[in-house]
């Protein structure tokens, strides 16, 4: 019975988690929820079709005990030769600055955020790309950040 229920759970996850527009989706767990400045998660992905636009998102999980309402991140986008295409400092609002209400999807004291960082972006050419993310806060290590990731999706025409 356990095998049947486990198999059904896996199949259910696969069926609901498959989005034909998702090109890449990955997370990196932050050890002990303490994100050191020197820890720069790296995400390597491949773009097969550079003729279409893509949306790029940060994926972030934090606990309710995260001590700030925002999070500054620096992202670096490079091509397969290591050439820097873009670097940018982004601010993510994890909680409402006035009320302190957490944003994102929550379960217990954990909150997941999917934040759009590039809309309808066109990659210069097909190939391999890398996005590195570095926390840019004044606290090192930054507590209560449990995982960070990137999602790349085909932009759906509206």
C-alpha cells in the first residue's frame, strides 16, 4: 500500500509540475539557512531557441523569522564562454514594509517567492547560459534564507 501511495504521489507531482513553457527551474539550498556573501549559487541552463522571448524569475524560500522586509541580490548573466552579458542589483520585497505581512505563498512559517526579474527577454543566441546570485545585504551570514533559485520560462503571448 505504501508503494502505491508513494507512486501516486510521484505521478501526481510529475503531472502537475510539468509546464511546457518551463525551460529551466532549479533551487539551491542554503546550508543551515545562513547565506554567506561568499556563497554564490550558480545556475546553468540551455536556450535552444533564441528567436522567442523568455521570462526569468528568482525563486526564494525564507522563514517567517527572516529579519528584514526586503532582500538585495546581485545577479550575473554570462554566456557559455564566461562573457558577462549583464549584472544587476535587484531588491525583492519579501514582506509588506508597512504591515509586516509576508508576501509569497506560505505554509506554516515558510514562504516561497517567485519574482519576475526579466520580462520577455531575448537571449543573444542559442546556447548555454549561467546566472549567479549573490546576496547583497549588510549582514553576513544572512539568516533564515533557506533556498534560492532561478526559473526560465517561455513568455506566453497575451
